C-alpha cells in the first residue's frame, strides 16, 4: 500500500525511533596470542607426558657474567628511549641483565656518562651493558678509531657493567654508504677487553662462523649474541617492480636476507666456550625453550613495541606471561632446570632440518680439529 500522508510518514518515523533497539553485537577481544614464529615453528621438542617433576619446582635461574639471574634472558633496550627507565626498573626487580642500546658517544660526548648514571639509579644491582659498533674501534676512511682508554674510562663513569661490540662491517658494506675496513678488528676487540677490565660481548646479525667465534673467545670475549637475519632488511629489495631495463640492482637487493638462519647459527656455536645468546626473533617462552634446546644459553628479548605507552604493570605482565610459558615448556618436556632443556630431543622439518644438519656437520668438523 502506498502511504500518501506526510503525517503518517512522520508517525512511522516516531514509532521506529521509539522501538526497542537490538543490543549491538559485542566485538571479540583481540587475541593476545602471538602467531607462530616462522623461525621456530618447524622445530618441535619431544613431549614427555610423564615428566616426574613438579611444575612448582621448575627452576628458570641461570648464571651470567658471574651473577645469578632469574631467567635465561638478556633484555634489550626498547625502541623508545622514554621506556628505557621502566625497563631498567624491571631488570632491577627481576634480577635480569639489560642492554641499554648504542653508547658509542661515550668516546666523544663528555656529558653522556653523567646522563647514564641516572639509569644506573633505576637499576643499581642489574647488569647494564652498552653497545658500540665495531667500525668505531678501527681506523676507517672517514673516521679515526676511538681512543680505547677514554672509552674505557667513560664506560666506568657511566656505571655500565660491560660493553657489547656490534659487528657492523657487513652492514656498512651493503648499504653502499661507506668502504668499511675491518683490518685489525679482532686485535682491537682484544685491546678493548684488556683496557676495559669489564666483560665484553660480541653481537652479529648474520650468523658467526665457529672458527671466528673461537678466535673471539680465545681473546677474552665473554659472550656471543647471534642471529640469522641479514643486516639489510629483506624489504629493501621487495618494493614496487620496475621494468627490467630501468630497475636498479643494488647491493642491498642482491644480499637481502644475507646470513644463515638463527637455528643454524645457534646450533653451530654450542659449547664454544662462552655463553651463546639467541638474538633472533623470540615471541614466546616456548620459542625460548626451543632456542635453548638447540644450544643457546640465554635469549635476547625485546619489550613490546608499545612499551612507550605501557606502564610498569604492563611490562611486568608481559614478562610474567613469558615466564609462565617457558616454565610450562620445561615441565612438558621434563626439564627441571634450564640446563635440562639442552638434553631434550627435538624434531625439525623442511629447510630447518637441512640447515641444522649442515650446522651439525660444521660443528663436528670443528670439534674434531
């Protein structure tokens, strides 16, 4: 029937407005569970449904740089400097070491040691490590090497517990912005260790050959952070495609993803004589347990990306979740202590299995020398 009356149309509108409205469908809460990591999803620890241990007795503590820490974790500085103080307080409360990020300006900025002392006040008992690029330790075409005595003095003034030397020669070469010179770098790291009289670790983003790692350990390096991601992000060569005749081919494109997978990097360096710290992407405590089963001693763990806006309670909850996950993983495989994870059999599939077999072969060749 056609409605002709304007009053009738208004009455219908009023009736519709007064009619009870259906309750809106509630939105599902976002799932906080991280997606399975492609780095670790091809690796499965052998379950033990009869572990003969109590979950309450699972012990996650380990020793690192002569100190006992509550978890096999090295916290890494968040992207936001504003959150660094909160993460330092977390490191203090949980007895965890923390890398505070790049401190190469210690060698040139006389005000930096005093500013870092404020961070030490937030974590008076924690192991605090600063990071410096290896290219600053040896003469480069466009810069002189840092004065090691001055660097050592400034490190002590800042209240740091040690330094991490980041091997960045590959990154410098592939960016095409410099002509890096690594001549004498190994001796420079050894000289830094002698002058600093504090622990010096080495960090590498593309994997580390075992014979190179042994050379570092023989010169006194106290730990090795290893990852298998290339120094140049793979996105560098994955933009919009161009016609073949106009598409530039850069070093970053050719060497995108340079390096060996994290799983192989860890496996190849186990029992090298210094703690091996897995520096690849770790999302969960289960990922961490797998890395330790491969041979890692610690896990480098970065706080959530939103830690700048998160409070101390959120950071604590994040670490509590990670702790519960690694404890559960240990219980489910029957490992009472962290060292027990390295005795747990595992199964690898696909390309991960091939890389682990290659790493095992290289490891046996080196150990047999």
